[in-house]
C-alpha cells in the first residue's frame, strides 16, 4: 500500500518550453502533497506544499509563477515548470500524506522525475 | 528554524562491518518527527523509520537500529553486519508537528550520507 507514482520519469526539453509533471497517489487519497527538488549529489529541498482544493504554499525563494502547482483531486497534483531554463534541470520528487492519517503522518515519496533543459 | 546535520558526507566500509550514520537536528518545537530514508542509485526514496519526539525508545528492525537521544538532539542510525545492498545515500529528516496556521509540514532533510559497502 501507499504507492505514489510520477509521470514522466524523465523528460528532456528545450529552453523556454513548459513541462508538466504529475504526481499520483495510487492506492490512497491525499489531501496534502509536497514537491521537492534535488540537485545532483545534494539534498532534497522542499519547494511547495500542495493542498487539494486550495492554493499551494511555496517555500521562500521559490517562484510561484515559474513553478505552477495544481492539486486538482485527492489523488493528483501537478507541477508545471514554465519557461524552463537549464538551471531548472533537476530531480523533482513529490510526496503524499494519506488522507486517513493525521497532518503528521508519514510522507510517501514518488520515484522522482529527472528534468533536463537544453 | 529547523535544521538537520549529517556531518558524514561519505562512509566506506567492508561488508559485514557495523556502521553508524550520525544525525543531529535543531528545532524550536517540542513536538516533532524524525525520519530516515534510503535513496539507492535509482533515486527513489525508501522510508525506513519515523519517530516522534515523545518516544525516545530505541528501535531495532532486523540489521537496522536507531538511537534517539533528545539530550543531544541526535537520531543515529546503525546498520549491523552491513551488506553490499545497503550501499546508498541515507537521509535524516525532520518535520515539525504543525505549520503556523495548521496543516502538514514538509520535511527538512540533512545533506545525506553516501554509504559504500565494499565486498
């Protein structure tokens, strides 16, 4: 149980294009999902918190207009990197907390999406 | 602000040796949660353990054990009789109970320790 998927697993795009990454909880509902970014050989950094039916909460230093987050349902959150540039190349990982758990329940992570912007 | 420090960037041991990964945390909250995750080369994070701040009992799960000490703000992870399959990057993480305004809190990760188990 508690499986989270991401699509695509990897994507290569040209500079200036937009890329959408999906995060799905497959066997549970999640009112809260998180998006993290991990640069090579570095730690995961929280980008934003995605709550179903409301606006995402972004961490300090993360551009809201560049990283658009939509939590359309209890099983799907999407991250759109708009006008991507080479410096946006990174490993993007989402996580989800089961709706049945409390706000501090364990986060289950997706397998990640590797974005390369040429 | 919360912070997690994993001072060991890389550890290399020979198979069957015991190895301890250190984790020191900082938080102003009295209620918080500590985690350990394993990240193999594939990149997917594997959940290992979650511990709340009120439970200082040490835990053992097979070859894995965790030592939580609030007095030193440490949550160390020991692998006994290490195996090559244990090679990965291990992250310690912290979550405060609730954000201001309510709702779940994202995790603050340490920089990770790259564990290499040589055959």
